[in-house]
C-alpha cells in the first residue's frame, strides 16, 4: 500500500472520529439551552417601560436592553385559546379550546378541554430529556375539582412539577383551585399569588436536575382582575396617572415612535367611543386608583422576573437560558358596574372565583364601585375600558377582539449565548403557534406524529429561530377567531371583523393602527382573504358564533357558579352587618324575599 493510500485512510479515520465526537457534543444535554417562558395575563401592548409605558419595569427593560423586542407578535385575544396555542403549536379550535375552559359547547372545537390530538410542549420536551416545570395559571382543562378527573391537569400533560391554579381567575390573596402537583393547596399567612408563583419558579431553578436542561413555564395571573397588590407597591403609583387616559395615550404613541416600535405614519387610534374624555369623567380620584392598582400588579411581576433572573445568574444558568416574555391578550374592557355582571341581572359574586369573605372573615365587595379603591383582599375589581384603551395604545379594541388591540403583545427574548444582537427590534410578524416549533428546534427535539396511542395533528406554527439573526420567515397567512370576532393576515393585508360587523380591510404596512378601512376600495383583496379565512375555518373546527349556544354566565350546574341559595346567604350576611352594596339593592329589587323569610 502506498504512503498516499495510508494517508487517505488515516485522514478518513480522523474525519470519522471528529464527526462522531461532534455529534456526541451536539447531543450533550449541557449544550442545549434551558427554556424559560414567562407570560402575563391581560396586559396591553404598551404597558412596559421598554414598550413606552409609565409602569416601572426595570428588570424586563434590562432583558430587552440585552436582548430582542418584537414589534409584531400576536396572541389569540383571550386566556384559554392563547394558552392552548402556546403549548401545542396549533390553532386553538384544533385543541378543543375555541372558546373557554370549564364550559363544553358540545362541538369538537369547543369542548373547553385540551384534546388528545395535540401534544404540549412539556410532553414534547420531556420526551427529549428536559426537566419540565410550571408555576401559575393553567386554564386549559374543564375539570378543576380535586375529586374529579385530572387527565388534563399539568402533571398529566407533561410537567414534572406544578404549582398554581387550574381555573382562569381568582383572588391574589386566596385563589380558588390553588394546587400543588395534583393536590389542593391552602395558602399560608401573608400569601400573595404573584410572589408565590415567583418563589416556586425560583425553587425549581435551584433544584438538582441531574444534568438535564429545563423548560420552565411561569404563567402569572397579573394584571388580570381582580386588581390586587400590596399597598406599599400601589403607593408608588399614586398620582402617576393623573393626566388621564387621553394625554397618556398620546404620550405613549410618541414614545413608541421614538423607540422605533411603531412607524411615525401610523396614527394613534381614536379613543374608544364608549370611553368618555378624561376631562368629562366623574370620580377622577377613584378612576386613577384603578390604574394605580393595575400598575402595581405589573410591578409585582417585574420584581418576580428580577428574582428569576437573579436565581439563573447565581446558579450559572443565565447565559444558556432562553427567556421569553409575553402577554396572553390585550387589555380587558369588561366592567362590573355596581358589582353586576353586565346586563345579566346577576351580581359578580355568583361566580365561585369571587370569594365572598376574606380568610380573616371580612366580606368581599366585588365590583367596579366608585369610592372602593382596588388592591386589598376585601375588594374585587378591574381597570375598565378607559384604562384598557390606554394599555392597548396605539391600537383599538380590547381582549376578545381580534383587531390589533386585542391580539398584539410585547415579546422580549433574551439569550446571551445564542443571540448576539443586543437591544434591537425585530419586525417579523410572529404568533404564539410558533413557540413550540421554536423550542423543538432549540432543544433538538422531535415532534410526534402519535403520542400515547393518539394521532397528533401537524404543527400550525413555524420556528422563530431565524429571527434571532433577523432573517426573514417563510410567507404564510395567520388566522384568528374568538366569539365570532375573526381575522386573517396575509403579508401587509389584514381582513378583520367583530362578531356583529362586516369585514374591514387594512394595509398594516401603512396603517397598523387600523384607522383607514379599505374594504370598499379593494374588494378583490377582501374576496381573496375571506376565502383564505373560510377555508381555514372549515379545516380547523371553527364554527359560526351564531351556531353555538354558549351562555354568558355558566349555568347553575357548572361548578364555577354559585346557587341562588348560596348567594342569598351571602347577601343576608351583608345586610346583617349593615354593609351597603349596589348589587345587594338590585338583587333584592329583582328577587323579592319569599313569604315567611
């Protein structure tokens, strides 16, 4: 054998050994990033400091300064559908979550319970060798009572550890359905839910995982109503919103332009027609107090993010941890004036997630009632449409609607080892269906075609990893439907409608704030996009809202709803304590006492 042949053989062996070594290194779990997914609840597009808001968010601002901010990230306009999309990479109706959890409308897309034709990111990542943790709000299962079925609880859908709530809303001081692993959990003294979520997440991050990378999903309920926060944090914001929503919306619009997040040509959307001008609004001090408590709830979250980042840094995990932060939908406009649920004739206290008494025995007065400042455990209130209009600035509409105000979310991504760019913006349109495909690519995981004997639907989303280097994503339309509100975006064009309105057409390159409807000028684009939407709806288990019979308040046999007898007992107690409440008077007028009472 010639020396040339020997040299070729030696080089071939070296190349083979190098390749095997390289593959082994790639498979080494220590090289795969940890994944930290943090989501807040009902926070608008421009509330964070790094997105133009007035609220103090130094920890999130620091992540943005050292990472990426996305300007066109979308959720699905409401809690349950967004969570289903986020965790499965599918549009919500395909998972059974076309409406809300805990309520089954009897149709495949609307069972209110995560189906078995989807795999959660915890199931996928755990199968790939990740430790999987969750702290916070679940809200994608129909059954939440401890004695009932648990097949769709977090531990049964891929999480090694779980602490949090199973339903969508509750007191921050005493939340209904608080659970650890698979068992009910009673809150200890001085419990505050946002802090408890943070503490549990930090505990998970400091745990010994035997060398495994981790996926940790932190789902804060803040700033969803009720607006509960510690008084010392609320005090920071006294007077901060005294200019009122009109001037603050203008200020946020200007800041967003200065930050490069929105284009200077995009006009500030008009104040919502159901919102009065600030200088014509009554009870200004009380109205400010609502936004002060809302800001404090977000402040608590930012403190929690700081504690999580500190734990990652102290344990040497920060540099190789991908942190993503977003909101599940836009700001919430729903009001409970006088403590009543809209025009239903029912007091808010009819819902079990509203505690009737604090753990100390004091009555809880639930409702948006002038003179009652949100924050303490004896209150249960929201911020209302006017301040939600500020939270969603510069866009219009709110949570549940699929105009930009309902579906646009901030997205902050931070990963020191994997993203070289610092403090820059990404303008590619992205959607929560894209998160699972992104994590699969980062983890080197495989998406299953079947899981535990069930056929799994193919992913709807795509990986966002190319955007980390500011590369373009493949062109694709994006779709939305919730409560009959519907939309499709294809490139620069968006077709959108409310459940009672006609199609509207917007050129988002020129007018992302949706102030100039082009539907009449461009009927050919309306027709093309409407066809895209109809085809998607047919293949995605989406039904016309009018074809569904879904009550605004769950019926009396639903475990979330109190019986009239329970409500009467509570109201009797208020009367016995001589406590005045508008909803008490209205209920007594509509439901006279029975003879002999």
